[in-house]
C-alpha cells in the first residue's frame, strides 16, 4: 500500500482563549490595588480612555452595575449586629511611656533612673548604602508576625482572630486592643480570644502582644525561665523601682540586698519595646471590595464598595476626531485597536464587578449563621457549592475570592475565609464545618479546671458524637495539635505541677 499526501477538511468545536479573554480572566483575580495599577497603565497607554473624575454616576453598563449592586439575602430572624470596636489610639506606646520616649510625665512615673538605653534595635549606619540595605533587610513587625502565624497552623476562626490582633500591634510591639470588645464583636467566647493571644505572645520577638510594660517584661522573664514570685513582686512595684525605694522593694520581694541588685540588673537587660528593632512603615487601611450590612426584617444588604471600582470612560469625541484625521493604514489600525481595547476594558470591568457581587451574595446567603451568631455557626462550604448555585465554573469562583475582602458587622474578612471543610453529622443531619468543630474542641479543653475534668481524645470523640458530630479520633488529635493543645497526659501533668 503506497503512502500519499492529501488534504482533508474537518469541522469541529474547540475553545480558543484569545488574549482579551486571558486578560479578562486575569482581571478577576486582581486585588483592588492591583486593578487600580492596571487601569492606570491602560490610561497612559490608550489615548481613547479617560478617568471619570466627576461626581456623577458613570453612564452605560457601569451605571447598571451600580443600580444592581444592592441585593437582599435571606437571613435568620433576630440577627444581632456586632459592635464597632473602639481601639485606644494614644500617641505613645506603653514602652515609650516607660522608657521616656513619650510624654515627660509618663517617663518620670515609670522610667526613673533605670537605664533603658539598650532597648530597641535601631542602631546607626555609616553610609547611605548601608542604610538602604538595612531598610530592605529588616521586615516590618506585622510581616514578621504573619510569617510565624502561617507556621502556627491555627484553625480558620483562631487565624482570623490572630490577624485582627496582629493589626492592632503598634510599632513598639504592644497590643492596642481590648480583647473583651473583640470577643463581643466576633460573637465568640472571650476564652477563645485570650487563648489565641497566649499563642501569639509566644512569637518572636519575645514580649510582643503585651498590653503594658509589666506584661512585656514578664513575658521575657518567662522565656528565660527567670519569672518567680520575687520577680513578679518586683514587676508589680515598678513605681518603687523608679523612686529607688530599695528598702520597700526588699520587703515586698522577700530578698536581701544582693539578690535585689541582681534582679534589677536583669530587669535592665530586658527590652521594653520589642517591636522597635523592625522597620516601621505607615499603616495602610484595608479597603474591602464588598460591604455587608444588616437591614430590616432580618435581611442582609450586599453591595459593592464603589471606592474600589475604577471609573473609566471611552472618549467618543476624541475617537471621532482622530479617526477622521487618520491617513495611513497604520494610523487607522492603531486607532481601531485602541477603540477595541477601550471598549473591552470598560466591558470587562463591568463584568468583573457583577461577578464579584454575585459570588459575594451567594457566600453571604450560605454563611448567614456566622453573620448572625458568630464563628461557631460557620457552615461547611466549598467552591463547587457556590459555583453550582450561581451557574459559574469553580475556577471563576476561586479567582473572584482571591485577594478580595468583605466588610461585615463582625469585621473584615477575606472571601476565602468562609470556605471550610465539612464533617458529617452522626445523626444524618446537616454537616458541621471544620472551624466550628475546632471551636467545640477548644471549648471542651478550656473548660477543664481539675485533673478529673481533663478529656482524652477518645472522650472528646464521644462528647462530639453525642452532640451530632461524626468525627474520628485521629481527626480530633490532628485538630488538637494544630491548635497547639497538649495531650491529655501533658495537661494533667501541667495541672498537677500548677497545684
């Protein structure tokens, strides 16, 4: 049989991803900051595009998005809105007041004649090159803490609490936040917030997340295994140390003169501002892409944050003028391409806004229990559930929820925060989210007051099954270890040593 060449025509269907489609997909996953930079670059490159600086509403399809940006989502009745957090905003941190860097009155009260000169880690630089290199090598305190938070592998609910606590740390390393107000705003137990704070206080540098100078110094002494009753009494009476009332300190601490001298030397060697060694930068406010607020009749109002929507218009008058003046084929092609690109960008921005609103509304509908009652009512949710509900592909939902934030009465969260794995119910009912199960396990451990109250992993499994959660022992152990909770044997030993 001889081989020969021949031409055949076949008809078939296939998906061709054009450069414009690729760009539209890319726009979905951009954050509002990245999107603004992209639009700015297009404004500089395309003469037919212009930014709408007026106070009027945009025309055309963008106006339709604004009009459609208010949707109502069913919610449980008798919902409770979270309180707004009132964070103290003093001009100086507790460490600055104690070290003399802040107001003079604070320095006279707590600093006294203690030599804090070695506190902080600013140092000096001999040249501009060294100075610039130092600024690039030293990360910010928040970035340093978030790097450790990733390694801590906390549960989603505790991780969200930790993010808020990190945002509330000032440049000296002190926490400027009332944990009780945070617990009330998030609708979770105060013990859960305090347990998360205890975990964060174990991060480097030692002494961060302290609420005052005494707690900062105590954390450093505990890390050095030098925190004993005598040292605790000394920290409780720092004002006497500032006044050099050594006789009263010896009596309160129950030590002799030589021991007191050594204790004071140890206090002087500590750092009252552990965060000062890190590069500081002006705090940037996180701007949410979507806003959720409670309305009448138990409804949740979901709307786009118009401040994050770039306003661009196609200059039709300028296009008509330059198109009329184009003479060569190259000029005509350039004008035509610019017009097509401008129209595509306006359409893509409109479609992006509609998609974000659609996905966010479905997430709010699915997680209305969390908004109403707190983190324990977070439902299991995955990308496929949302994609099927709104008629989109999972990859589209994944891109929309990347780097997008939603402002709720319980705080600002990334959209991906609401996606948690499911644990089946032992009674055949609705599944439980992994975050709520971790919250239940943490609550059981926090309720242990004596050795007899300590629950083994098997006992926790039985308690959860009685509550309708079908969970394996190895899963309980995995969640417990992720939350850095010791085993039942270690917890009993710790309680026995504490007594």
